C-alpha cells in the first residue's frame, strides 16, 4: 500500500542494486550470457526500490489521462447515483410524508415540532454523505492536477488515489452504520426492505456504493494497492459493519 513510500520502510525493502547497463554490457561481451531480470517481491514490486520508484513514476506519467478519467467517473457516479437517489428520497419524504402528517397533526405543536425535527434529520442523513464523497473526490482531482503540474514525483498521484479510496470506504461504512439493517420486509419505514426483503441492504450496497470499486479495473494502481483497497472495502461493507449492526441475522 501507500506506506511503502515511507523512507525507513523503503530502505528496509531495498535488497538489490540493479543496473541495466551492467547486464547489457555482460550480454554484449558474451552472446551466451542471458540478461538477468531484476528480482521482485510477491506483492511489493522490485527489490531495488529505486527501480520500483522509477517504474511507478513512469506508470503514473503514461497513465495520466486514465487517472483523470477515473476521478471524473467517480464524481459522475456520486452526483448521478448517490445524489440522485438521496435527493429523490428527500423530495418523496417532503412531498408525501411531511405534507400528509402536517395535515394530520395540524394544531398540535409537539407533533409539529417532532415532524420538523424529522425533516431536518432527513436533510442531514440524505445529503451529508454524498457531499462528503463529492468533496473528497474533488480534492483528489485537484491534488492530482497539482502533482502533475508541479515538480513532484508522479508516483504520489497513486498514493493520493489510494488515500481517496480509503476515505471513501470510511464514508461508506459510516453511512451503512446509520441504516437499520434489522427492519422486517413489511416495515413501513421505506427503503430497500420493501423491495428486497430481509438483508435488503446488500442490494442497496450493490447499487449505491460497490460500483465505485469497478474503477479499480481501470485506474493504474499497482496490484498490491488494488488488493488492499478491495479487501478492506469488502471487510467494511460486508463483514464489519453488518456484524455490528446484525445485518446478517
């Protein structure tokens, strides 16, 4: 993951000083000498960390437009799917639930105060998390543009992209934690339960959050970072939060 760029860890992982020139000269002197490829760790790249850094810089440079496109697709998903879904829920709540109970409880100040508080709660719950997602993906895009434009090592673009994915998983986990995963299918609270029944939050996540992970097939993250993001995302969304909230009961 991104911690591999830590200087101390980088020095510890450095186990080889590979030189292409030396290999090429040996091969030129003796045609029978085969070029020896640089040694690699199973997940962490080359054992020559300077060579690994050069590789990552080149990877980030040649994949510049794929990185930009990944951010744009993530922002489009947040705006169209997450904002679209939540804003439609908010309009339905205000136009149907709020207006109905306003007429039913007209003249009762306590009930009216409760209803107003419920509306404020809906505004926060429906708009807070999409706004946070939009903010962090936007910050990632701006930070990426700054790294590419200034004299920074291009590989930091990949570290930033991984960090944005991890922050997004925190947001997803917090939003999932706010849901009631134990509502019965005949609940009148609305949501995914009415359409998909028990454990309907799985269908909700498949539509609402998990498609963002499809970007991992497109953006140029190294294999170790891709595996790390995927495993952590699945643990948060399908294991840790559901177990705490009794989602699999």
